[in-house]
């Protein structure tokens, strides 16, 4: 990968209090009631609405963008499918979990996660590094990474 590919996208200004930049990744969700789904993301997970038009652009923080569009005959509602994972700080994860009424779960890779299904059936995961990682588990992962490192 050359240095050009590693730089952050340029900032193109601000719109409605949100930074504008070319989005390297975003999720598009199709829903029967985009406005209701957007309200759920705002109220439950703290996303803000950047723009409302043919698409509702939600953002929680940098690189956590969700576009919500209306279902139509050629674009049926999406549900199920892959889980979309966003990062969170550990304290932030606890606050999100409390707002959503779920408990964080420890993973086998030394993170804590909450997994939610939104009202339209999409699975959203928030993941944070564990504040108290399991040292034995960390050592096992480190050994696996070291064994596969290209020299």
C-alpha cells in the first residue's frame, strides 16, 4: 500500500454541524419507514441526522455513517444479512448498552460488544477494547499472529 492510500480523506467543510469528507465506508439500509428508523438510531444509539432528502444521512462520529432509504418496488426492505460493526470506547459502550437495554458481552478476541437488531431487522454491533483483557487469551492470540507473520 503506498502512502497516498493511507492518508485521511480531505475535509470539505461542514454541514449542519457535521464534518464533510469523502466517506471511505458507509452502510445503506432500506426500510419501509426511513424516518421512524432514523428516529430509533438517534434515540437509541446517539446518531445525529446530517441530511434529510431522498436519503437520510445519519452519523454518530467519524466513519460511522448510515444512509437510510425508502423501500420501493425495485428496492425491497433489507433485514437480516451481515452485521454492521462500529467501534466504541469502553465507557461509551456501557452508555450505549444502557440506552439500548442490553448488556455488553465479552468476546474471544478481548473486546466487549453489544449486538442489537434495529426495528427494521438490521443487526448492528458496537465493539470496544476490553479494559481488562484476559492475559492468557492475549498471549494465545499473540502467538498465533507471530507464527503467521511474514518475515
